[in-house]
């Protein structure tokens, strides 16, 4: 990422004669500059994770900081960080709380409000904050325009998903009861992506495939082409056998939902084993979430002969930046070994290499944090 996100790094532009006024407590191992640098690093990674999820999610994220460069109150869509005018010549940098992303949450642990005075910043000479803000805005605008040029009709990843869904509907599996099964459960980590998928697929699924579709996101955002849009009603219509819909006469028994698009708000505690086909449209960094997702359909008592999991991994170039595939597979291997005492996910050599890489990554991160702490 070529831009600096200077909006969230005002400490870099404090004049030398004022720096002491912005130093943290001597008992605090992190300086304010450390906090801002850590936050910016996590924000950039989150941008890439949203790009890995969907172009639409990335577009929404790119649009937010570009707009905030002109606003008096600026809030980051991916970090909850806020830059707020606090007085005639003051503003506050608030690293916020309740972030949507777990990596950003780590940055919040060393966050908090920090007030700056405008006359203490180098605005017109040397390290020019306003000039860098303009550069960031221009680069963010380029990325935003590129993302906006991708439509559902030209979205290659969405096209691949449609092919998977169409193939499942055209050739449904047959369960142990001799019934055909067209059901597909699509998981994504981001509500923006889930909404984009629903909006892009709903008419196609109804008209071309003849199936009903539903969307379930956190915060009560639910939609469906069949039945009531209430959370429990959607899940019951998607998995009527496992949820005993037949014993609820008030519900419509004549049809059901075959395509469910959801975030991780349903990754725990739901019996959806009427479905035997799950698609991870993006990969959550926490492997436990992936296991929880698959656990919705891989359950005791399922009538399915087999269950299938399909993963959309990041492209090779993107994975170089976020190292998602190796990190998740390494942690999945550790989870599997701890649970079964066997290396039945990957071959032993593969497990050893992945775990070593993950531990090396964690060691480097720890050393960097310790170096920042001892130097403050």
C-alpha cells in the first residue's frame, strides 16, 4: 500500500519543540507514535482482507477515508478510529472501541483518546501534513475508482460462485432418505460482502435457478424471497428438517430456502444439516471460525451421505502480503493435532513447515513489540 494514512498519524508531524508534550507516561511501553503506527499497519492489512473478501467491500472501505479527508468528523469504516475537532485550534485522535476486525482490536488495546493542537503540527514546511493528506486522498481515489469499475457482471470471483451454485442446483445430491438436495450455505466475514452477494444473486437465483434465497447478517439485517424475514424463520426455512418445521403449523410448508448467504453471526449453535454444501467466500483468519462454520452442516444425525466444503483462497499476489493461507493452515494443523493427536489434515512435513512459519511470524512480531517497548 503506497499511501501513508497520514490522517491517523499526526504525531509524525509534531514540531520538535513540542514533542515532549505528546509523550506517554513513563510506565507505558508504547508511545503515541507506536499506537498510530500499529493502527495504520492493521488498517492496511484490513484493507487487503476486505479486498480478498470482495471488490464491493474494498470499494466501501476505500471510499470512507477519501471522504473523511474533507470532513470535520472522520470515522474509519474498518477501525472505528475518529479524528474530531475538539476546539478552535485543537482536535482529538480517538483510536476508538468495539472494532469489527480482530486484528484492529489488538491495536485498540494500546489506543485511546489523544488531543493535538494544530499550531504544534508542521503544516506548511518540512514534513507537511496537509501535503501528505492530499497525496493519500489522491491515491485512495485511484483505488476507489478502480474498485467502482468492477460490476457484478465483470466480477470474476462472483462468476465462479454462480457457477458453483448453478452446478449444485443442476445436479443435486441425494440424501439417505432418497431426497434431492440443492442447498448451498455461503459464509463471508464481512456484512458488506454478504449484502453485495445477496443483491447480485437474488434475481438470478429466482429467475434462472428457481430457488429461494436469504441473507442473514449481524445487527438484524435479514432478507429473504420466501417466508418471514425473522432470523429464526429464515434458518428454519433453510433447514426445515433439522429444525422441525413440520411441527410449526403457522409456517408455510410448501417451499423452502435453498441458498443462504450469511456472516459469522450464525457460525455457532445452529443446526443447518439439511444443507450438505458450504462455501467460504472468504477465509476468516481465526481457524476456529472455519471449523464452526463447517460444523453447521457437519453434524450428527444428518441425512446427508457426504458434506462438502469449498474455500475461496486469496490470489497468490495478495497472499504474499497477508500470508493468509499459510497462517490459517498452520493453525488448523495445530487445532487438529490437539484434538485428535494425529496429523490427519496435512502430511507431517507440511505441518512442521507451516507451524514453523507461523511460530517464526509470531516471534518476529513479539521481538518488534519488545523493541518498541525498550526504546520508549
